[in-house]
């Protein structure tokens, strides 16, 4: 008997999501060489969504994932399905022009509907619901920006509205903010269960998924594209890279030159408290909303059915799991919700978010038959799911003029290698500006 490939297991962090997730489907490592119509690198929401839609269209798809589906940000995020971008319509139109900017903005409004329909169609068990999403404002100036956003969506038939400080405090359970934007389209789910459910749906549709299979190199070969990975090589007519904030996992510039340097991988930290007492529980998010603010150093939170408050945001800069990395998040949690007292946190975990300089996702086609989709900017549940469908459509030949996301060249960020010291200064400066804006309002 010959031994199979060595397993390079990269376990998920000990998170609340891992403790409560649906079981994972088997995704054995790649063992030997194979041929596929399309090879996808990365098993997060975007890669899994693309694989599922491609297989449903009849393509033979092989997906390679360095750990297990949902191992990256897809299994570690706040589980909020958020409609829209951080960028407003007028900014997108200014940058791209009226037609493409407007098309991109309107597409962003479809994220929640698209995700919920996909979940329903495939019977994915992921504790999904649609209570609405709140974006609190830490200053009067931000609240005025929210008024413009609400008007933009109201003009499109969305019952978005602005909350004053009193209504914001009632629905959030904290008086820290000056008001808020409420979007009734917002949803929530168990993010790791969702990723695992997408993987099951893709497997059922015929996708070959191989976990614990780190891709080392993507090159053009005599028979198309050659994806060299642990355990073997996949030859394919087309390749889609969906590695997002973990694009440099294999080291160097993998899986394609410049891709890892085109986004800023920012660590994001989350904690889950012990179950709250009933009296305190009734004061926080009493109508089941999720919340994420628009400070330069953002925070997000939601309350679970077992009474735990999940709270996340920016922490340390190295994503090394150290206690010091969680200190800023714990500090904000106690600042926002003093009624918690000295309650303990039972779970701590972190991951990486891929930020783009223009705050929208990027779709690249650096060579014929090679595609890449990345840059979810902290809104990846719905955005990455929808982005997977967009990428699948391009791989299947959808014309550029019909694509809601413009295809752009890969643009490495200057001085990307110095991002850690630069981010330290940036974090300090952003925290100072957030505090000054709030104090001045």
C-alpha cells in the first residue's frame, strides 16, 4: 500500500463559530495529477460560490484549499450579511462614470437577496435570518453622510432610515453613538456553517474539493494552465484565484505576481462573552439586529440566542493570537457596554480582512484564462458570495459590458513590505481622529 500525501493541517482557531458549526464535509488532500475545465484556488465564500455556479453550468471544476473550506475569513467573520459598499454611489460614479458606477452600486444592493436565495435553494443549515442591520454613527458628520445614503436607497424603494440618538441607544443597547443608519435588508448567519454548507452544495454539484492542499505555483503550460500544489498538479483550461487576505500563504508572491501586494491584509479580532444574565441581555440589541460602525477603526457586534454577545474590531497588527492583540477589542467592548460589568469572554479568535484602497472588490484577468477576485473590505459574507457568481459568469464568457464589477489590472500597493510599521502609525492616527470627531459632535 502506498502512503497518501502528507497532510498539512492548519486548524481553525478555537472560536465560537467552530464550537457551534455544522460538521464539515470530507475534502481529502489532492493525491496525484488531474485535469479539469477550471481550477479554483481558495475555498472561502467567493471560491465556493464560483465553483458551485460553474458546476451547475456544466463545467468540470477542481477547487484547492490550503486548509479546509471556510478556514480563512469566511469562517472567522462577524456573520453579518450587509448590503451595499462603504463607498457611496456618488463616489463610484465619480471614479468610474455614470453607467459603470451606477451598475456597481446597484449590484451591491443585491448581496443579501442573492445570498439568502442561494441558502434557500441549497437547503444550507446556517442559522440564517434577516432582522436588519444597523450602522451606528460616532459623530454628527458621519450621521449626515448616512442621511445621503438613506436617501439614495429610499429612491430605489428600500425602507432605510436614520435613527436619532435615543432610538439608536434603544436598539443597540449602548449610548456611545450619536445616531445610526438602519437598513432592513441586512441579515445574519453562522459564517462557518455557511461556508461548510456551500462546500456541501458544490460537492453535490460535482465539484472536486481538496483541502489541506497548498498551492505553490500557477503557470502557463502546453495544455493550458498548470496549478502545482501539495500532492499533485491540476491542469486546467482556466484558473480562478480567490485567496483574498491569505494570498501570500505559500510565501513570496504566490499564487500570482503582485496579487498579494494589491490588498492590505488587516487583522480582525473577535470575542464571545459568557452568556449574559437575562436583565442585561434585554438591554442589548433587543430586536435582533446586527451592528457595524463606520469609524476608521471599526467595531461590530451581535447577540446570540444563547445570550452571548459577540464583539469584534481592530486589535494587534500581527494576527498572532497573543493576548495583547485582543486588548483594544476588550477595551471597546467594556466602553460601549458598561452594563456588562466584569463578565468574562469565553472565546477569542482572529483572522485577516483584505482591504483595497478604493473600498470595492477587485476582479482581475492578468492573462488569458487566468482570473482573480478579492478585496471584500470586511463585508465578505454577501459580497464574496455575489462576487463568486460574477467571476463564474466571466469564466463562462459573460461580456465585460454586462459585468457589474469592472475588470481592472493588478496594481501592487507601493511600499507594501513596510505595511506593519506604517499600519501602526495609521492605527494610532485613526484612533485619535475617531476620538476627536466624537468629542466635537
